[in-house]
C-alpha cells in the first residue's frame, strides 16, 4: 500500500507536522487561504497563495493557489474540471491569511476520489478513538 494511499484513504493518523517548515522554505512567499463553500458553509480545503495566485484568482474569479510542493500556479480544476468559482475573498485582521468563499462548479473540490468522483471537500475523516473515521464532509456535528 503506497504512502499516498495510506494518507488519503487510510484509517491511521499520519499528521505532517513539518508542513509549515516546508512551506517556509519554498521559493515563493505565501500566505494560507481557507476555502469555504459559500452555500453549505463547509470548509473544503486549505491552500497557499502568493501575489501571482491571488491576482489570477481576482481577475478570473476562480480559486487559484500557489502549489508549494510543485512551485507553480495551481488553478483549481484546470485539469480535473472541478472548478471553484470565486464569490468573495476575505482578509483576516492581521492581513496574513485569506478566506476564499467559493461555489463548486464540478463534482467536488478534493483531489482524492470516492467511487471515481472528486470528493466534496478535503475534510472527509474525523479522529475517533485514535483512528480516522470517514464522515460526510458536508455535515458538521452539533
């Protein structure tokens, strides 16, 4: 079983506590952006943007990021067709993170698949007694 499969489909916890250290060493300065479905209010994913990605997103009204692993512009849905229409961009009080409010224009927003289709969002597992349990990413427990 590949490490990607274990990370994306497994039930064991393998958190990457080194992610921000890796991002800090990237070639381009970036800030985090949370992506929220404007209709359901569910958080879909967390990404990073640099000035180029933000400018592209604002001009084209599509969620755009800077891929810190590939060091390139990442236009969400450019290859999968699962675009995220940019409805609004919010900036936090310290101007060091963003919130993209989006509307899905495809099957989902996650690069992982369920039954051959893009998952709705990237937060599809919950920690339960030290393991991961698959949940509906559209629902938030009360």
